[in-house]
C-alpha cells in the first residue's frame, strides 16, 4: 500500500488542493485564558462536590428524623 495519488483523478485532486490555505489551529491564539478556564472549571467542580456532600448529609438527617417519628402499627394477622 503506497501513500500518494495513484490514478489521474487523485493526481488532479492533489494538484488542486496543494495550494489551498487552511487555518493552522496550533498557531492561533485562544480567546480564553487557559488558566482562568481551568480555575473556573475547578471552582465549579469543587462547588458540585460540596453540594453532593451536603445533599448526602441532608438525606441522612432526614432519614434519622423520619425514623425517629415513625409509628409502627401491629396488624391483627401478624402472628396468626
């Protein structure tokens, strides 16, 4: 398997696109400062992690309150 144009149509396409200008994304300067972007992403992740921990603690507290206030009724057919 060789690299390059093998038939006439491929050769014409290579010739046509050989002089086309394309954007080289490695040379472009970013509109957003990468350090600020990473800082914002870190802040968001930290806030989300804290919210998940708070939600877990709130669920535990609600479960404890509900368990303490639960009233269990014995059914008549439970021991028959």
